[in-house]
């Protein structure tokens, strides 16, 4: 995918596995902040409301998303804002 692809309302990525709904990942962004990514593949589960990430990536994501908010972390896995 290119930067131009990301400007569209719907973004498509090729499926990289025949066994799971998964795609390759090179980077992730929240706004203009590029998150560190320590994996090279993402598996999507449209039936779950949970998001599984390596701990290091999760902490970076939560830090960025909650930067300007007063939030508390419960056991490092659940954040309440």
C-alpha cells in the first residue's frame, strides 16, 4: 500500500494467509505518530472486540492515544479514561 492508498475512505490490503484473515504489516500510525511495530503480520478477527498486540506495541499505542487525557491503567492491559 502507498501513502496515496491511505487517503481513500476504504483501504484494502491483500490477504497473506489462506488459513486466517491476515495481512502483512510494516508500520502503524495514530494521527501523525508512527507506532513501533514488532510483528510483521496482523490477524483480524471480525467477531471479537479485543485487540491483541505485543506488550511493547500496546504500551506505545496507549501512551499515544491517551497523551492529552487523564486515564488510569489497570494491570497494564485495560485503560479507563
